[in-house]
C-alpha cells in the first residue's frame, strides 16, 4: 500500500509538473507545425509587446518597492498604533485577484465615467495609460515585497540595530544602513517576484492595457491562442517561452538569494525595542491610514458603489439600486453555471492538491529516497511559471492524447482542474510539510511496534494530528482557484464559464451598465475575505493574511 500510494504521487508529480513543459518545449522545437521563430520574434507587434512588458514590469517593481519600503519600517520598528490590524489590511490585496483591482480603478479613473473624474467635474485621471497600468499593478503586487520585508525583519536579530542606536545613529539611518542590508536577499527576492508577476499578469493588461492599445506578452499570447487554429496555439506557445525563460531565471536567482545568509554577532535573540514616534505618532498614523485608503478601501468602495448604481460615475442617492444583483443572480443564465463550475473546480483541485501534497511532503521528509529534496523544487516550478505558459503547455500536451493514450481533455473542466492543481500544489506541499515537521518519528515507530501497518498509522496518527494543516492547505488552494482568470481564460470553452471568466466577460464585452461586473467582483472579495479569516482562525494565525 505504501509503495503504491507514494508511487502514484510521484507519477502525478511528473505528469503535472514536468511532462507538460517538456512536451511544450519539444513540440515547439521539434514539432511539425511550421512556426517561423524569426518571423514571430521580429514581428513589430511582438517587439512592442515585449518592450511594453519590460517597461511596465520594471515600473511596477519600482513603485511597489517604494510603497513597501514606506510601510515596512513603521509597521515593524515603531510604536505606531494598531500595527497588527494595519499589517493584515495592507497584506490583504495579496489574496484579492488583481483583475478585480483593475475593474475598481476603471470605475474610479475612467476618463468618461470615472467616479473621481465625475466628482472633480472634468477628466483629470485616465486609467487607460502606462501610468494607470503601473498603478493598478502596484496596488496589488507591492504585497510581494512587503510580505518579504515584514517576515525578514520579524526574524532578524535586532542586536546590531540596538548597537547602532546606542552609537548615535538615527532611526532611519539604522533602517537603511543596518536593517535593510541585512534583509537584502529577501528584499531583492520580493522585487524579482513583482517583476515576474507583472510580466505574467493577464487580467490588468487586458482590461486596462487593451483599450489603450498597450499590449503585453500575455495579451499577445491570448490573441494568438484565440485565433482558433493550431498554428495560433503554437505561435502563442512559442511566445510563451519568453515568460518561461523569465520564470526560470527568477526561480534560480530566488533560490540563491534565499540560501544567502548574513552572520551577525548575537546572543539570545530578543524582540526589538520599538522606536517611540513621540509627536510624530499620530501624523504618521494618519499618513499610513491615507495610504491604506487609496490602496485598499477606495477600490473596494468603488466596486460597492458601482454594484448598487444604475449608471456608472453617478453617486447620487437617486442612482441607488439593487437591480444589478437581481439581474446577475437571477437573470444572467451563465451565473449559476459559473458559480457551480468554480465551486467544483475549487473543491476538487484543493482536495487533490492537499492529498497529493501530504504524500509528497511525507516522501520528502519521512523517507530516505534519493533525490527527495527535488520535490520542493519541482512543485515550486509551476507556481513560479506564468499561468499563460501552464495553460498552453497543458493544451498542447493533452489536446490529442495523454502519454500516448488517445484521450483529449481540451475544452473540459478536467483540464482546467489539472492546471489549478499544477499551479497551486506548492501551497499544499509547503503547508502539509510544516505540519509534518512537528510530528516526531517515534509516533510512527510506536504504531509499527504495536502492529499497525503504514496506512493504519497514516489514518489514526498522522491525519488527526495534521488536521489543522490539511484544512489550511485546502483553503489556501481553494482561495485562488475560486476566481482564477489567467489560465482559465485560455482553457475555457462553451459551458465552462467560471466566476473569473464570467467577470472578465461582463467587464470587457457584455455588461453595458457595468454594474453586473461590480456585483460579481464584490461577491468574490467577500468570499475571499471569509476564507482568509477561516484559515487564520483554524491555523491560529500561522496562515492567512
């Protein structure tokens, strides 16, 4: 039983995390499709998309870095009031799908109907621009850097900071000359993740960039794939190799950075003494709250206003209505199907990923199989890989046969589910792995001596102890899959709508008033907030934001 289950787990790992990418590269290089790499990569529209991707990714990384640096010091090293709740709120955008933020800022800064422009009486802000794209992305991706900095600063020994302050250095000088250099590997890792996330993003470039004719690699790939021909799919897949190359480079550099450590002279690590802000406490608190308002509450408020509005941009009481909710949940025939598909896909993907993650973590931590340390690297690869690449790899791999078996999964929920599992299996392995580390091998030995076989030990000892980790793993996978867009938009077909694709279609194509998209966006945000709270409650604050 043990050999069978662990063998099946390794087979799934290979089929989901390695085989599709090998097939993608192999068919592009050695396939029969007549794709001219020179024509594709020297095409003016391709070069423009690459240049736009570079500009926007670097711009987003720059702005995200500024936001994260401004927040990390007061949230970790000062006596700022309400730090605990402020940290959670500033990190919450990490859990919200970025394309919902794009929709929110369209409601706020649309040059014709934007709420802010309407209030000011004339068009001041234009979200359909390079600046708008960078701002919308930074409003979500700054959390990658902030989370890295907060985690590193919390773990860092504060003795050198104390020594610098005793030597007369000011608080900001200590932060930039002592603290930041010590956590620089984590800081740079966060910046690289922002660059990768920006380059791989689809929802924001499609909703904000396309109307402004600012095309990025992901939207170019989407256009090629939706041509409806195998030539278009292979052209998109060939272009996706650029994103795959970026992902591999970032993954390697990130692994090197995380291994890099600074040694400091320290005794027993103590909690850092907080810097008293004195008269600056409340002015800084007001500034921090203003930042929170613009980064989180203003976009959410815009979605709420739009959801209850007859006409977008009008915030008068006479424009208030609940008709949008009635229309979306009772009249739009795709809504029940999209909700059911999202629930089914999320439940199945989260369940399979959690079970598979448990056995893979067991293989890595509780066995002596050679090469077991590669499991973490293999599951991290799809997570670091842009969703566009994963979707195209699965289409090419499973569109006609499965490892020689003539079965096609193209335009099926199964293929979407496999994409979700491959992308977020890393969450399950890391979460269940944390739980396994806390279980001593003596429990398994005691069960074996008492006559229990391996499967009985798993059922009666391991699973009961790991229940909090398993539940947290389930919800951590369910949360992003519930409204996933980047992979789903490429894999979906007639009758396969999900909440993510339906929301995208309402905003981009079919909802003239705009209120319907806001209703779905508000619903998704509420579900995510409830799931995040549940995860924090079950894991006692260890997981969640």
